[in-house]
C-alpha cells in the first residue's frame, strides 16, 4: 500500500506550523515541520516530502531561496511547493511582496493570513 | 535519562516588562493600556493576564528601548481600574515548541530552571509554544538548563532572533 503523502510545513511561527499540521493530520496526511529555510533543507534531504508549504520571510534562508534551490535540483524538483505569501505590505522596509511570490518557481501560492480550508484544497489538488 | 525531542527553542531580543497587580477586573484597565500602546505605535511582544476573583495581574512586554515610553504612556498603570505598576527594564522571552499538549514539556522545563536556580516572571502557553519571561541576563543560562533535558533537531536555528519588528509611521506607496 502506498504511504500517505508527506507534507513539510515550514514557517518561523511555531503556532502557524502547529495549526496547519493539525489540520493536515486530521485529513490523514503525514506531516513534518521545520522552522526556517536551513532546517527545511535538512528535512527535505532526510524525508523527501511530496509537498512543501513554505513561508517566505524566515531567518537564515528565506522561502524564495529554498523554493529556487528545490526547483533547480534534479533530485528534488518534482516536490510540489505552495508558497505562503504576504499580501502587499504597508511597511516601507519590507523586501517581500505578493508580486515577488508570483514570480518564483512555486507550484502555487496561498496568501497570508491563511484560509485553512483553501490551503487544504490546494494540498488536495497536488497530493490528495 | 533520555532527552525529550522538541522542535526548537527561541529567545527574544531584550524587552521591558510592565507589570500591574491588584486589579479588581481585567477591564477597563487592560483594553485601556492596549489602546494607549497602539496609539503610541508600540508592539506588544508578550501579554498575559492571570488572576481569580477580584485579584488580577497583567504582565506585558515591549521592546526594551521603548519600555520607558510605554510605561509613561500607560500612566504607570494609574488609569481607570488600574493601580501603580512596576517596570522591569531588562527581560527576555524564551519559547519552546512545539509542546503538542505534552505536560511533560512543562514539567521538565520548570524542573530544569529550578535546578539552575533561575526564576521567571511570567509564563504563558499558546497552541504550540511554552513561553517564559526571565531576566535578560539569565537567558543563556536558561538555554543551557533546557538543552540539558530537551533534544533539538539537527540544523536548529541560532537561538538569537534575527529580526526585530518596529512600527513605522511612514507608509509605502504600493504600485
């Protein structure tokens, strides 16, 4: 029997990771978690998830960088990626915008604040 | 004894702790100070209300460099429903995650801090995280005590926060 799909949830907000993880588990997905981009790569190499839910603004290595590295690596490029993108910020200093999210190689994106049901629909579309 | 695996430990930057005790009820005092801090564009890093019948206490942390201004903004606590508060200028948060509702994480944390003679000023839990407020100078010792009982994942991020968020009065013109 094929294993249930493994979803890696990556965000530096532990509460958000937990909230998404609980929802995924309730839908019978296997879940792994990472709390920044560097840790995410460790999990990707160790567990090769079927799908990654990836935040953008994180310490050490941001989501855009992780996304490009995964999609440019022949071993991992088949992993689906849903990027969690912040909708246009009013803060002058931010370098992360909605448009930047759309220009990455991610398979899809989900705006923050997250609508959990919509996110689950996206997950279902890719690995359900 | 085997260490318990958790996802991570994170420490905050330096904060100031505003503590108000002897409140008969959380309202109108609590909404009042939150409103004043919001008007002063001061972010609240931590806020917890504890209490029982007619004896409540509010603990509120803001960035250390804004703590004095915050304390003045809230009139040192002498507002409607309030009493004179106290300002502790140098504290920090230490957060452990995820707890996955495992009371053993709380038990082990409390025991580890106690064994190292570290006192904490406030404690709160969220969906995933257990957060202690300690004196800023004690944070390193607390991390050492906690990593003695908890195992962190490989590639764990540095404990130090990388980002510090302040409110700006300038607005960006989005294209």
